[in-house]
């Protein structure tokens, strides 16, 4: 139960507003519940879409759903991808860091635009896609973390040290089973793409910065979430 609570605090706004924060070790132990947290977030989105779609214009609703997801996660994944991009393009030899800040801001704008456009493009599969996308993104985070504890900064290292192989197996089987059930064979291509890019991204970030940071974890979620929506809208 402690690991489940830690997972929800770590991946939702609960952790932003709660005074008592989960320990890194409990977060790592709760990695098996990461996709479950995603399902809970997706259920909220799917339920709101189902209840409001007949009353609100589709474009306004798509913006609202992206905003609700942002609020539900406390903005942590979006903040993570902003900081990751800024660090990636940072040039230590240059005193002015305005270029890095602009790159981070532009990335946020594109992320939001891609999400809104993808939701607008989804018709009959929108409810299933909203339910599935947050779970896939948090499963991708488990892949991103597992086995890389020796290449992480202090706090992320203590999280990664407690992510076990059986966490990876259970989350993979559960997430793939749900994905195939909801969207069929294209779900396998989606899962394969997400897992491959998660492994590639962590290798690239490690080569760039020597260690993975906490913001990289949030970036992995945000990027995977956006890519999932885009692929579900185009496949």
C-alpha cells in the first residue's frame, strides 16, 4: 500500500500539494504501479470526454482535456521536458542562457499543440486513446529507469535502484495486454516504438550529460504521452 501511495504522489498533483513526500526508495518500489496511475488519469480524461462531448465544442474540449491532464499531474512532466531541453541545448561557454529558455518554451508550445491536434483528430477511438495514453507513457518511464541506476544523479539513482526486473515484466505484460485489447495490433507497434525511443533517449541523455536527472524522468513521460496520442491519431 505504501508503494502504491508513493506512486500516486510521485506521478500526480497529490505530491505537489502534500507536505509529506514519498522517499525515493518507495517511489522505486512503486514502479509496478506506474501504469495503474496512468490508467487512473486516463479514466478521468475518458469520463470527462464522455460526459462533456455533447455539450462542449470538440476543439474547446480538446484544449480542456490537455489542461486537465496538466493539472492532474501537477505539471511535472511538462516541467521535466522543458528543463531537459534547456539542459540539452545549453552551451557552458555562452554567458547568456536566453536561447535555452526559448528552446524550452518552444518545446512546451509544440507539445501542447501536438496533443490538442491529436485529440481533435481522434474520433471513435478518442475515449480508448485517452484511457490508454497516460498508462503507456508511465510504462515507458519504467523502461527508461530500469537498469540505469549507476548512471543517474543522487535522487534518481535511489529511485532506479529499487525498480526491479519483475516490475518491468509485470508492467509490460499488463500494459501490452490492455493496449492490444483496446486498439488491436497497432498497439504493438505503438508499444515497440515507445520502448525503443525510451532506450534511445536515455542513452542520448547519458552521453550528453553523463548522468540522468530527475527532470529527464518527467521528460520521458511527457514525450511518450505526446507520441502515443500522435501515433494513435495517425496509425
